[in-house]
């Protein structure tokens, strides 16, 4: 039995007004203002993926610029916003993520609302809400971390030279690398490490793989990184300082 033309037209009209949820989601995510945070969120995801596989460093502990200066967490400018000593990358990631969620939800509500709101006004209002709520949410979520980092003890660069540390990144190269090290007080620190450009030939890359033990033998004041060599060095290889 064929449906009535009017009923069929009504059905088709309803189908046209009910787009695929994924298409609607992408349309909202790529519209203003969510698009401001969408591209940032993509970069955040890519950044943390590269951190996980060890291709990039995360400045968890900032060792300053002076080789004799102590390692102190935090900064006056960053602390003024209430973020204390939490790494900038962590705060920015939370800020962008929360801002994206707020703008997507806000844009969805505006589109489905029965009230008439000028697009420009609603877009700016949702964007401001995303920035403000994102900052507030990041502040609240990072407060426990800020306290943790602020209580980290001060450590001089020289105190870490000669100590054994464990590689935590995928590997250590001339450009990237991170390792965990224990200071004199027994506190665990995550430091940026590099292989020396003057490293003698014959040292295999496998000796710098994740979980390998390396020794800090110098500190590069220009790049603000520690230079390391494997604990298990061949007996015929001598290490030269930078």
C-alpha cells in the first residue's frame, strides 16, 4: 500500500532536518567560535602523543639559566594567574580542552534555542565564556599539582652531575630525551637530557633506549640540558667533556 503524498513529503522533510549526528558535530566543531579551540585541541592531542612516544620533551622541572642557580618551581607571572609551578604545557592543554567543550556545548544550545540571538553576538559571548570557563577550570584542576610542584626541593645543577638516571623517553639523542633522577634528598626529578655532540664513536643507540641507565657527566648552560652517557660503556671508550 502506497503512502499518501502528503505523508511522504512530511517524512522526507523530517529526514532532511535531521542530519547525521556526526555531520552536525563536525559542523559545530568547525564553526565559530568552537573552531578557535578545535585546531588548538588537535595540536594538544598531537603534542601529548609525541610526548608519550618520547619524541618531545615536557619541561616538568625548570632548571633556570644560571649553572649555579638552584632549581626552583614556578614563576611570578604564571603564578599571578593562580597556576603556581604547574608546567605551561599542562595548563594550556587543560585550558584548550575545557574551552573547546564549553564552546561546543554553547554553540549547540544557541542553535537549538527558540530565542533569536544575533550570530555575531552569540559567537562572541560563547567564545568569552569558553576562554573564561576554560581558565577557571584549568585553575581548579591544576591546584593540587601546583602544590606538589611548589613543594619540590631546590637542587643545584652540580648536585646532579655524576648521578645515575633512568631514561623515560623513547630514546636519547642530540636533540631530545628525558630521564628520571633522584636528588640528594631522595626526591625523584624528571630532567631533560641529551647525548654529547663530542661523544666518541662506538656507543650503540640501544644503550640510550627507554629504561636504560645513563650517567649525568655535564650540564649544557646554553640549551639548559644535562649531558649523559650510558652506564654500560665499552671499556675502550673514554668520555670527553663538552
